[in-house]
């Protein structure tokens, strides 16, 4: 009888697909004790299998072990139902898709969606219907923190490291060229002006493992669209492909853009050559078409999603817009409306960038709904630092007030520089139309996204400082209680203003301490009671100042923070707990 089975296999071998045969052999024969593992791998690992050779090998194992019945069952079962066996071997990965929608230089109040306890003037002026739509479907975070500058935020995001540890304490662009302004009184400390990377070998670079790489290794299809700004030009960190992204749309070293306008080819001359280090690469199909760059990026992202839809795997899309970064170009789809509202040309242009960004969010949400992916996609909305408030060339009105009720803006250690609008939609897990008033910080995105994706027991080459905020998403825990958040920016950014340059800070529970290296000044604010940081209460609460100074100083030393040096004496500026 066994030879009848063999003969039947020989006659029908041409009808049996090799991949089905591999599945059947792997699944059944070893468990029946018929074929040794080594022989099986040799046998099924070949693309072209001779039928007679296959039967001889199986027969040889049968004669050695005198096993008939299991073989007959395997052969007959496999012959009877090859289609079902094939389908059973092709399992669909049902883990959620993830979209991280990161906006550049968007302030806490640059939206019609109120993140405060009351609606402000800016909430009434700007129109962001899709942020409102997302909030109805998810959870708003009213105390989400980033760093005061884009480079630091994005480096914390991709590495999970606090900015004290990764030492990217100013903005990066060209290799081996610090971007600091100089000081007459202090020598600025060394910092990682070449950014971050996944591989060693570049000076002034922090080396870490990307969570995107971990997602890719776990089976996610990874897409980058827009601004990168992880590493300087000609360093391993400049290219998103070096961070685990399988698709890179327009991402490079620069932290800004030459132009939003296709009329100037997003920063390229008629010869096709970039005329700025900020020129956006990879969007040649849109040159001269009248397509604002926010729209071009959105269309490219949707094309990438159309392709991803065909794959049998979840996707991670990092939608990192260049908006609302300078130059404040007019998005003519929305600019006239804001002029009619009575805004100046500068403020109307700024508002048009905001609404263009919001339209992009809506387009992605529409795609998810049309393609049946809305209920299996997590959307995280965030900004990388506070809104620009220190440059009258680009903004009208009194400087440092454009993020009211928050004080100051981009570059500042005050709330206007570090508090961001954040929304998370996670269907089936996050309760729709909810708010969370607990605080978190940008490095927390690293472990959170991995947990959402079901990636556990991963290894990294450096410390991950972030803490998953999944318990807050599920409303089962508070990861902020008693937790210190720390920032260190002992360098000098391009502008001046309240809370800007040469300082560090700690937020713990309701209290926030800001320490200035150059002067030794300490400021203490009760954030829930004084969100605008108008009342320094350091003199009234010396014990709290002392306690927070100690916590801040200890963290700075432990994590490898740096500090300036006085030029007059050659001595380092004191740590906050030394003064």
C-alpha cells in the first residue's frame, strides 16, 4: 500500500506547489519521526525538487524506521487539501497600524481645539476641524512636553533618551559645525552637534537604537515622510533609511525648508540644483505645479499608504511636516480667508500654514476610513516645540506673547517653548472624547509606540529614559506622579527672550524650577496655579527650591549633562544644587 501512495505522489507531483509541499513536510513529517531535521531542511530548501528523488528519500526513511501509517496519512491529507494548508500558513498580522503626525514649531494654542480650561483668542481665530475630529475620537493630553528646540526633540523621539543624555542641546545642520552664538562671559560646552546615529564612528554623536528599526524587525512596514533632522549632513544619522525606515519621502539633515512653494521648486534652481542647505529633496514631480509643500507631502504619504495596503503587514507612518516652520509662506488655499477675518498678512500666512497642516491630517484620516483601516490604526498627534514668538520679522504683535496664556515660545524653558498640543486615537482602547491632564515628555513616545505594536523584550545599545504612557491611555494608571521631567540647554540658540538660553529645568508634580547657569538665578513656579509663569515664588518656598535643585543636579551629573565655563575664571558654572 505504501508504494501505491508513493506512486500516486509521483503521478501528481507536478500539481503540487513547492511552497505547499514545504509546509506539509515541515508540519507533519518531523512529528511523525519520518525525516530527520537535517534531511528535511536539505530536501525542502531547494526550489526545484525531483519527484523520484523525493520518493526515494522518503522510502529510505520508511525502510529504516518502518513507519507506514503516519506517512500514508500525511500523503493522503496533503494530496486531498493543498489549498487549505497553504491558506493556514499565511497568517495576517493584525497588530495596529501606527501614524505619528508630528508638526514643526506648532504652539499649544495654534489650533481651534482648546487645550486649556477655557477658549482663547487664538482658538477662535485658527480653524483646525480635523484636530477637533481626532479629539472626538481619542484623548487630548493637556500637559504634553517636548524640548524647546526641534533637534533635541527629534533626537529624544528616535532614541528614547532624555536630552541631558543625548547632548543634542542646540540645532544641527552641517557636520562638525556647532550652531551656537557666542557669549562674552561664558565658554559654551561641547555638545553633540552631529546629532544622533545608530552606529558609532562619528565624533560628537550620540549612538542609540531606533524604535523604528525595532518596529521594522518585528514586521512593520516603515514610512518616513517630511522633516527628519536626526543627524548633520554627511553623518550616518542624516538619512531616515539609516534609522529603520524602508521608505523615505523628503527627509534629510535640515531642520527647516528653503520654501513651501513649488514655483521655486522648494528651493531648487531651474537647473535642478539646490540653492540652500534647506532645499527639500525628492519632490521633483511637484515642481512648478502650484502644489504647496504640505499638500505634496500628503499626496506622497497617501501613495505610500496605497502601496502599504497591498502588503500583508501593519505599517508605521511618521508624518513629519515642515509646517509651521519659517519661512512663513502663504498657503493660498487658506490665506485669503484669514485676511478677510482681519488678520495681517504675516498672521494670515501663519494661520494658513496651520490649516494646511490640519487638512493633511484630515486627508490621512479620510484614507484610513475609505480603506477600512480606521478601526485598526493608532494616530498620535504632536508638535516638536513651542510656537515661534521671538522674531518680529515673521510674526506681528508683541513678541513673546503669541503663545498666550503660556509665556514665551520656541527656544524657551518656559511653558510656551516646551508644552505641546497632543492627541491620541487608539480604537477599542482609548475612550473617545476624553482628556488627560497628567504630564509626559517626548522620549516617552519610544516605549509607548513599541508597547502599542506589541514589541517587547527588545535590546538597545543605550539607555531608554522614556516611560510608556499606555497606562494613562487606558486610564488605569498615572505615570507622571512623583516623576521628574528634566531639560538641559546650556547653549545659546539664535534668539533671545524670556527663558531662552543657558539654562536647565525640572518639572515634578505641580512645581517647576528653572536654573540659569550664567547668573545662578533660580525661578520656581506652581504650574497648575500659574500656567503663564508670571509669579516666581522661589523666595516663598526655599525648601522646595532646595529639594528640586538637588534632584536636578543629581540627574544632570548622573546622565552626563554638560555646563558652560566662566571665561574670566576658567571654572565651570555651578550645578543647580551647588548654589
